[in-house]
C-alpha cells in the first residue's frame, strides 16, 4: 500500500519546503514532489512533516514490570507522540545485561509500532561491581550501555568500562556510547526531592544538586583520560549544564540530553506531596530550569529525551518516600518542547529527531532527511492544535503524567513507522 | 494558619481546659461520632492525648497502628485509609514517618483529617499546645524571645512552632549545630545561632528538642557527649536564664542529653503543663472539626463540617 502525505511543510536537517511525500510499499520514501498520489491519502495541510522522533531514554518495563507498561503499549504511546524509535532502558527484570534479554526485547519490539533499540547495562545486573559482556552485546548491535536508574558509583570500574568500550569501536562500526545517570548515591541516599528551599519547608528529605554534579565532573575527567564517548542523561542542574558546555568546548566526545520535565516543572510542584512529581533526578529550581533551556538553545544539550517511566497507579498512592520515581513522557514531549523549551520549530524537531538519532547510532533510518529512498520513518505534526492531557486516555498502561488536565499546544497527527501508518488523525491504528 | 485561626482555637481551648478540671471531665459534645487514630509510627503520648480528648467529648474511638511501612503487606496507603474510613470514622488522626501524608490522605476521604505529625514536616497540635502553654504562663506571646534548640532539621515540632510562635508575635531563634538545621531557611521568619550560651540571659523561653542517637551514625554530630556539652540545658544554664523564663520540651526527654534532670525539674519548666494542655487543645480541634460549634455542654451533635 502506498501512502501520500499531502500538502505538508517538510522540515528536516536539510531545511524546509512544502511538498507531498509518497511512501512506497517497500517502506521507503518513493517520491517527494507535487501532485503525488497513493492508495492512502493523508492530509498534512497546515501541518509539518518531520523525520520521526527518537527517544534516547524510555522505560518500557518489559520484561518484568508488565503491570506498568509493555513494549507494545509503550511503543503505541511513542507512536502517538510522533516517535518512530525508542531506546529501551535496561532496568528490566531480568536486567537487560546479556544477549538473551536483548534479543527478547528486540523480538517484542519487532511486533510493536516503533523501532525498539535496546540499550544494555554497563555492569552485570546494574549492580556496579562487574562489567557486563559488552563485546558480546556489541556483536549483536547494541551501541548504548547504561546502568540508568543509578549511576556507576565506583570510579575505578567506570574508568575500566570506558577504556574497554573504546576497544569495541571497530566491532560496532562506530564508537560505543556510555550513557550515565549521574548521581553519587552517598550524597543522594535518603533524599526524595531536590534539596533546597522547598524540601526544607515541606519536610521532605532532599538530595543536593551536587549529587549529580560530582558525577558529571568525574565522568568528564574520565572521558579526558580514556577518550570514551559519554552521553549524559537527563541533565538537571545549572552546574551540570555548565560543565558539559565546558567539556564540549574542550573537544571531548560528550553528548547530553534533557527531559521535558526538567525544563517545564520545578521542585515547587512537590508542595502537593503528590509522588507524580517524584522523579530522579528530581525537579530542580527556576535557575536550573532556565539553565537547561539555555543548554538546549546553545547546543550544549543535544537532545530532548522523555525518561518515560510508567508506574502502576497503586504505586503512586503511597507516601512520597515509598512511591517509585518517574513520570510518563512519550505523549507529551513534542507539545512541551514546542511550547516551553524556548526553541523554534526546526530546532524542536532537531532535538527530538535527528540529533538523538545520531547519538543512538540509527541515523541511517531515523531522523534522516525526507528524500526518495530514505526509510519512511516520519511524523506529521500540527503545531497549532491544542489538546487536554489525560493520563487515563493515554496508551500507556500507567497514567502518571504530571501534566494531567493541562491544555498543550501542538499535536501529532500522523506517524509512519517503516512505511506503516501507525497513527492516523491522532488515533493509533493498532 | 493565621493569627485569628490560632486565637480562635486557643480561646476555645480555655473552655475545654475548664472541663478537664471538673470532677467528671466529660461532655457529650461528640456523642455518636467516631474518631480513629491511624498511627504508622510508634507514639504513646500523642495517641493517648488524642484518645483522651476524644473520650472526654464522648466520641467513640478506633485505633489503627502499623509499625512503619504498610508496604510490607503490599497495601498502598490509600487502601489502608479507605479500610479505616469504612469503619465509620468521622475523623482520622494521622501520624506517619513521611512528610505530607495527612495532606494526601485528606484528598482520599470524606472524613476530617487531623495531622498528628508527618515526618519532618509538621505537628500542628503540638504547636497549638505549646502556644497555649506560653499564653497561659505569660498572658500573650507577642514580643517573646524564644529559642528552639536542637535537631531542627528533622523536627516537625520546630517547623510548626516557628509558624505558630511567629504568627502570634514572638521572635524565634533557631539554635543548632549547622548540620542539624534545614538545608535552606529562605523565607523562614527566624534568626539562627550555633551557640546557646550567649543567648541565655535574654530569652523568654527555651524550647528543647529531642536528640536522637541516629544522628551520630548519620554523621551529623560527633557524639551525644559533645552535643550535650554545647547545647544541653544543664542546671548551670538554667540558672543563667531570666527568673521568669520558661523551659519547654515536647517529650519524651532524654535526661542528660538535651536537658538535665535538674533542669527539667526546675520551677521554670512547664513540660508537664504542656502534656495537660495537649488534651484540651486536641479537644478543641476535634470539636471544631466534628461538633456543631454550639451548645457545648448540651451534647449537640448535629452539623459539623
């Protein structure tokens, strides 16, 4: 079945033009031009046609926590959010730290509506003591390693993982990316929100910004020592952003992401005591929020990621300390980035699509320019349509969105993944 | 709470204090009402105080107690609260080791919710009884200079007392080692001192907080001995207080740590008065929430909010 996206404004890394896009039944773009026709005609007028979005940071919970999310439901939410590729975090049960689990995730992913790109743990069971079989994993195509959820605490082991990863470049065909959740647990332990004015007033034990910053500082030093490619996950503090800016200026091979919640929400939200606002790293201050936006504006932060972290409703009906950290993100990321990041539309698409695609090592098929022959991973977004956020109606098995009830501007109209129209007129097709 | 709110409760407390002095200290004001104490943290005193207050108002009482987490049973907090409420409780008196719990519970139930202490956040009825005690001794709190000494960082009593004392016109000085203060005090209407001795001669009241041994393993103080030496209210320090100064403590005390036995027994100590007033204040709070606000002595049980 061929598809035509009609009358949209195409924006990709090459620039902007208003043309129809024809997608062939081989899953590739057949033609870009005027007056094209196909079996399925999808209206893209008043919309923008973009390369599909790529999330560097999604918790899809499968295997192990299927009550909260599955690869199928997570991918469906991703499709509704304009994503065509999701990097799946390895904090599954069992941990994605070996070829068997990676292949399980891939197999489940092949039946879903996004390309699922498994990342694998840097250390066995994310325990931070023994290196995971990185070579075996690289040989199956894994290019991102992370112990996300915790940082790798031991500086000696971190150094060795970095060194080891640099020896795998030829086997992968590109540098291995090590993605760090920067948090020195000795400083953050027992803290459930950002430590500061609000935590002091609310009586919720806090964790200081320095818990994140010390690990950013350590890892930049170790990148200088080893030459490994380090990707800093969910930067949340002003000093973290400044240190990454400095590392980039020094020519070090580092990249960084920020989540939508770290440039839209602050620790003041915790005054409700609702753990829907509990997340790691925690929501920070106005100053940090502004620094994250500035980091996006000047390219210090390469990509917007979701850190989509579904949790079953009853787990958020606990007290602030006992509830698990994390919030949904896949269906709100585009609207929030468009409305609140301060970036203009082409930059919004860049930080959601082709920049993260390059970090994930999938730029050959995601985030690619809209030209004949390119794989048809595309989304069509209406920058002006408004919609009301409702956790209950999201595709996720969970409903822990911190934006419940908010009206957002900018909505995904159609999503095409590998040539298949997985979202049409804002509705998931399967 | 604003000053008028506080004053309304303190004035109502006078009535209940009077009832407490009667030969039969009981009125039928809340007959047919049920007050449930829901304690997720060990507490003998606060529970007994609320229980006594409810019984003196002729309310039925229910008690739920779980050591620490309900998670161990796999039940969410909300499940627990809904079960207790389904026994017909009109008011839930909640004590929990985590901040914000009473606030959250209030959103899940139609019953009135009283915060009997939430983690390191607040302990509002303690602050009310402290204010009542100070007012009874001094007539008014306006202009008093009050030092709160000890583990402010982890103290719900300190947070509530700062708000209540300053709302009623007192000057509050927080006295603690730097590690036992909250990480940020922006917006708090207080001054801070790290030494107690220079302040003693010019205080109207000194409020001592309970020091816990865990603070040593947490690396917050070197030893109980050093803490007691620097911040403990000894007989010597009591002697340097003005003759009409008051000594308060939320109890239970650690004799020889934050307060010596001699200091606790000094005539300036009003620690036992605090316990007595706790019942009266909690009667006032329960009555305001569950009673009609009228016909106190005739057992009107209608209305309420």
